[in-house]
């Protein structure tokens, strides 16, 4: 169903581009706008992993890392990637107190998954596994490609609006509404494209939740993690994300100062809706209500000697 929604929204976005493009720029204008937006987004698509990892000062980690918490994190990611039939991803940690995570890369062969140090400090091992399974699901679903195509079409619509603003967009008298109609298109077209783009982003998050829960085999762990991440993300500042708000849609929970309300302008679904969907999935998978932790399955903090009293800080100081 989520795939169908994505395709339907992409069709709407494409139709919007073709209709508005023909009205504003005719065929030549449409081609110029599409080439302009496509060039910019192709560069971002091809270099996304390098750009984003450098922006967030991500540190590559592997099985030889001296910290037991990180070694466990790496081992779990690699095990889940194998279970999901994915190539070995690059694995990194980001020095940030805010618990969060994201995936990037143009395809599964060039993918990278990242967790913040805050995520490893504050969540149990099962919850960390749930979060990273969600990120691996983005890789498996090739969501980077989907969002690049979406951004290209939305960018082309915005470019057409700019052409109309700076170059007059041809003879306004030939269009319904004349000059006023052109001005309305210039303002409303990019807004409409942005709304569809955000709707596609929300749909991909729901699908990554579902596939990630299946990879980790624990929908409850991901649901619990989402609630914790949202609670901390509202209180813990992420300076890099605030300086680069366009990168916020990469994260599993909106990292921007608590602006995570579920509305037309949000790139992330409402966390409560995501938790309900995961709970329903757990029932279908036969999980029922979340079981109490077993003594034989210690939490991530306990298994790695991270203190759990108060605000857990773990190995990060």
C-alpha cells in the first residue's frame, strides 16, 4: 500500500510539473527546468554519502573498535544487513547528544548507516537494533533514489516558477488569468510540489518502519525507540541539523528543535501514528503485547557496562 501511495504521489508530482511547466515555460522551458533540477540532484545523489557524513563529522567504525558498545552496535548492524540480503554497509557514529540515526548512499552497494552517540547511550540494545533495522530498510527500499527523483521534479517546478519571475515566462496574455494567474502559479506551484514531496517522505518512513520491524523481528523495540527519540530530540539541540535543515528529513525522527508535528508541512509522520502501526504489525506477527524483559536478555546499557541510572551517558563522558 505504501509503495502504491508513493507511485501515486510521484504521478501527481509529474502531472503537476507537466501542467504548470507547459503553462509557464512551454516545452522549451520544461526541458530547461528539468535539466537544471536534474543536474543538481544527480550530483547530490551521487555524492550524498560523502557530503552528509562529512557535514555531521561521522566517524567510521568496525568490529575492531575499542569500545564494547560500538562493537555490539556494529555486529548487530552487520548481522541484520546479512539477514536482509544487503551488502555490507559503511557504519559510522556521529558525535551528538541527541539520539537519532539516518542512512545515506546512492544504492545498497554504497550505503552508509549512522547512529549518534546519544542514541547508543540512551536506548537499549533491542531499541538500537530496531532503529538501525529501520535505516537498513531505507537502503533495501532504495529510498534515496525515490527521494532524489522526487526532489528533481519538485526542483524543476520551483525552477519554472523562478523562470517566470525573472524572465516573464512568455506572454502572460496567453494564459488563463493573465498576469495574476501567472503570479499565482509562481507562488502556489512550488508550495504544491513541496507538499507532495513531504507526503512522499512520510510514506517512505512508514514503509521503512514496517520493513525495519520485519528485519529486526521486533516491532515493539522500534516503537519504543521512536517514542524515546522524539522525547529527547525535543529537548536536546542538534546544531548541525539546525544549520542544515534540509538534511533533517534523513533522520528517523525530525532533529529540528521539536518541530515534528504531523501536518502537511512535516517530512516525518506523527510518532503516535507510527507506534500504532507498529503495534498492529506486532499483532499480525504474533507478538501481541510487548513481553517483559527476560533476565537472559540484558539491555544494551547493561550488556555494555553503560550506567542506566538517571540520564545514561555511557562511554561518551
